[in-house]
C-alpha cells in the first residue's frame, strides 16, 4: 500500500477546548476509509484539520510525504485534498454551475471537468442555471460533491453525505462514489449512518471523545469492540 495521508499525533483545539488527542491515521492511495463515532467525537474536526481549517504542527499531517499541517486551505486544495463539508455549504446566491466552477480554481489537471461532473450527475446539467437554494437536499449534495471533484482531488474528504436525505437519494449518491473511486481518488467517509459507511469502505476508524478508539477492516470485525469504541461502554 502506498501511503497517501498520514496523521501523526494530531491534536486540535477550539480555543482552550481540546477536540482531538494525538490521532494517528494512515490512508493508502486508492482506499476508501470510513471514520465513524458518536456526536462530538471529533470526526468533522479531524477532516477540518487535514483540510487546513485548523492549526496543526506541519508534521502532524503528512500528505504524499509532505508535511502540510497548518497550511492554508487553498494551498491544501491545490495539493489535491478537497472536502465535501457537512451541510453542503453551497453559495446560495450563485447558480449550480457557478458553484461547480468555484471548485476549479485550484487549476489542477485530472479527469474531472464540468462535462464529467454532469455525466456523473445528469440532473445537475438540467438544473445548472438555477440558484443553489432551489435544489433539493440530494441535488445540493450532488453539487457539493461535484464542486469538490472540480479541483481534481487525490483525496476526497466527505462529511455526512447522507445527513437529512431520503434512503433512495442516499443510495444514488453512494452509487456515484464508485465512479469517483474508479478514477483512483482516495475517499474518507465520515458518516452518522454507520452501516452505509461500512458498506462503502474497506476499513474504518472509530473516534470517541477526540481519541482514536478502534481501527479495523469492515469485513469480519468484532461488533462488540465497535459498540465499545463507539459508545465508550
Ligand atoms: N467551532 C467550535 N468551537 C468550539 N467547539 C467546537 C467547535 N466545533 C466543534 N466543537 C467541539 O469539538 C468536539 C468535536 O466536534 P466535531 O464537530 O468534530 O464532532 P463530530 O464527530 O463531527 O460530531 P457530529 O457527529 O455531531 O458531526 C465537540 O465537543 C464539539 O462540541
Ligand atoms: Mg461532524
């Protein structure tokens, strides 16, 4: 396995409050890995620290062998890390297509373009001139994924893709993940929907109160160990 992302003793703070404690995670090129954990476990904080939204010592986040902890978010996008944030975060005053084009500012080369994003999500092509708020939740999620893909990331960080969406919509979105990983993109999935996340990934990490509580493959793992790691019982 060629290592793509590695965190080493990664801690994160909001002011005086410590949200992450010495997280060590290794993610290989081409893998799809889930991060699960109860509310407040630190999953979003972890993604934000990797994406440069929180301070971190440089060596705490290694990407393709380069120390990137604490680098500016736009520089991290340029290196090939993109985030689909919790709650989609589309620019409400912009059209769908304008939102997608915002993702291409990093000017990275790669397989993804407007045309390819519209092939992946044909509905978005039909809706491309509409303002983002006129889309359904599922369509907004597709636009948020599309925007992240427009930067041609090597690593795609997905925060709660399924949140607030109907099961049939969630299934559609997860089916599209296959097309994304087929391009060689590595994916980190943070999910409330544990079964969905485990189905889509080969390995998982479980966080508990800011600490790494369990790392295991998604096949034949110990359910009791997961329950203990998840709930702290
Ligand atoms: N902006 C912030 N300021 C202060 N504390 C924060 C902030 N964001 C998160 N926290 C705290 O940091 C801890 C980790 O939060 P985080 O959002 O990373 O958890 P999470 O695992 O993503 O939870 P959820 O499943 O609810 O999304 C929580 O105790 C939370 O209250
Ligand atoms: Mg979260």
